[in-house]
C-alpha cells in the first residue's frame, strides 16, 4: 500500500515529492529534448548524392519539388510522409552550406559531416 497522507511517518521520498509538488509522478521534471540518435534508417541515404547534385545545380529548389522529381526518377517510390524528412535534410544542407560560406569550412567532407551528423530537428 502506498503511503498514507494523513500519517507523515509513512511517507516515502516519492510520496513526499507527490505531496510537495502536487503531482503523482516526478517524471515531468525530467528534461526532454531532441534525441542525439536516429530512430529510423534514413530513407534518402541511397539517393542523397543525387539530391545534393540537384541542390548544387538549383539551390533555390524547394524540397517538395525535389521530392516530386525524385518520385518520378527513382524506381522505388517514397511515401508521402517522407516529404517532411526530406525538408529537414534540405534545411540541414542549406545550413551547412551557409556555414561553409560564412565560416569557411575546409572541404566538402566536412560539410557532409555537418549535414549527416547534425542534431535532429523538432
């Protein structure tokens, strides 16, 4: 049986937290944020070099236009829900290119490392 609120001697630490904070669980106090690891395999890993080539040729292309072009040219169609993933990857690519222009990253491998290893966005 859990601690009785009427008898302070039977409080355990967890029950004391419930009493002081007014919550049943203290898990809400744990910090939440983006995970540093991937939860799924990147669906654009195999075609990223092609997408990067398209972005270099036409840097102002939208992710949606790239997605539609990719759907038309690849034998394995991507699900419509993967558009958001591509939008994140394109945003990360543009951020990496901007950093390279502003900060002078040394080479393409460093930019690719920034794009592939960047924190997941919310």
